[in-house]
C-alpha cells in the first residue's frame, strides 16, 4: 500500500466518521434532562406567547410549573395525585350528588367531547 493511498483512506475515514456523528446527533431526540433552567424559562416564554397568540391565557410562571411537573412525571417520581390547594385527591370532600329541587334532581348540561384515538 503506498503512502498516497493511506492518506486518502485516512481522510475518507475522518469524513465518514464526521458524517455518522452528524447524522446521529441530528436524529437523536432531545430529552427533558437536556434542558437547563435558562432554557426551561425560554421554552415557557415561547409556550406562553404561542398560547396568547391564539387567544388563550397561560402566564409564564404557570407554564414553567407545568413543564417542571411534566419533567417529574417522566422521571417517575410522581407517586400520588395532588388536587386543588395542595390537598391530596383522597383528602378532597366527596360530592354528595346532585341537589334536588322542586322540579326534580339537578343535572349538569351534557358536554360534547372529541373521541379518543381509536374510538369512533
């Protein structure tokens, strides 16, 4: 094997190595662990502005808290559900059912919901 051919193989190997690393980095999705606090704040700001552009209301601190809760959920550190005001779901008072009036039981209006994926 001559010296020119060896240099050509070295350059080709480096080029292929760079291409493979670039493809892997491009194809691998980012995970929650890749985000630092600063990027989390930027993401929350972007989400808040995007929801606001469509007429919704989502303050940045709320979005940051939701993103942090989502991160905890993905880590599997969620052991029980927490309800309104920090009460655990088990601690919340149970609804005693619909109130009855002179015209009969009080009912809530029906709401139309979208079917879940796979349902028709």
